[in-house]
C-alpha cells in the first residue's frame, strides 16, 4: 500500500471511530458533517435509516462498541468502501460492517452503511 493510500485508510478509520463516540453520535451537528445529505443505512436491527432520522436531539444515540479488522477498498478516485467488525459491548453482539465514503470538495462523508449480525467472533475476513 502506498503512502497516500495508507494516509487515506488511517483517515477513514478515524472517521469510522469518530462515529462510534457518544459525543459525536448524540450531536446532530457532528453527524451532519460526517454524513452526506443522501446518506442511508441498512441497520443490523433490520431497520433502514436516513440522515434525517439522526437529526433530532438524540442524534444516532450513544453506543459502546469496539472496531476491529478495518480494511479499505477503493472504488474510484473519490469513493471508497470500508469493511470492519464491531463488537457491541452492551449487547455482547458481533457485526460485520461496511460503509461507502465519498469525497466532495476535499471532505470525506459517509454515503451508505450496513451492519450484519454474526453468530460470534470470526477470524479475519477478506473481500
């Protein structure tokens, strides 16, 4: 992986981590900056969410989650797929996660996200 790709992977990892922080998830202003206006999510709960669903006082709600096995898969010059695992410390559940990030005017924002429950911890996965 070249230096530019490594820097982008680290930046997107930090953005994904930021979206797990309670102070960000409960701030409509912070979420608005990280999510594209046409953002949508297929949640591990089976619900479908849009950006407007998170713009109330509680935002996306606080969570206690650990991110691991983060990978980046470029789709084009300005679009990247990220994949990773999440362990929900409160629910004691594992999920596979994927996000599509788009860069507009030099700023990366999440366009799509999906969470899929797993039966438990798995070894590293590769796409």
